[in-house]
């Protein structure tokens, strides 16, 4: 979900190109050596990401303008998520040269990585953490986070600092007499 993010330059999308998807896979620790992504896989990754953002927006009753997703149909988003999750590699035992060998049903690194994300998402949205999912309300932020601590209000320390600075600025403006 964090592949759409914002800074002072505006919105960024890490999944605009296949090489962006490869960089993301490397960043999340998928190092299969063969992590080259096709345009189909890029489309799958984007559909999964947009689905997760829609489900998060619904779960958190997100009203931020940035919560608008390319995906608008919740049941379609759930379908995309479940389809991706079903492609989780399943370990298989084989006999090769009179020895046991562990193999996997995964055919490519990208669907396997997406299946891992989808499985995490099934556990998040369908599990006890769903009620702790929050939309970060810091100015301009587009991210979601799980409220891991009762005092946690922001997705990151940086967002907390920016939100406090914005509040401070508001207070000064309100208490300074207008000329
Ligand atoms: Zn934030």
C-alpha cells in the first residue's frame, strides 16, 4: 500500500514501470536473482495495490481526497486479493537422483511476492488488527498504518513532526491579530 506516497513534490507512485516493481521487490527482500517483471505482472501488482488501498479506505472510513483509488468496487477488490493469495507457493517434495528435494509450486518471483502480500492482507483485514488500521491524517500523507500503541497517531515520526508543526502554525495564525 505504501507504493503510493507523498512528499512536498506531491504524489509518487513506485509502481509506474516494471523496473519500479523490480526495485520494490528488491526493497521488500525478494531476491530470487530472476526478479524481472513483465508488463502483465506490473498490471497485477498495481491491481493488488489499488485493491488493498480501497479496502483500507473502507476499513478506516478514510475521507482524505487521496484515498480515491483506481479501484472502486469492494467485491472486485476482494476478488483481486483472493486470486493473488491463491498463488502463494506451496512447498512440494520431489525425488531427484534418489534423494528428496524440496521444491515449490511458484513459477515466477513476482506472483510469489504478490501472493505473500495478499496473504498478509487477508490476515490484516480479516483479523484482529483490522480495527487498529488507521489512515495517517498528517498534512498531505496518503499512507495507512496499524496503531501498534494506544498513543500512536501517525504513520511515522516524520509525519508526527509535520502534524505538530502544522498545528503550531495554525495556533500562531489564530492568535496573531490581523492587520
Ligand atoms: Zn503519515
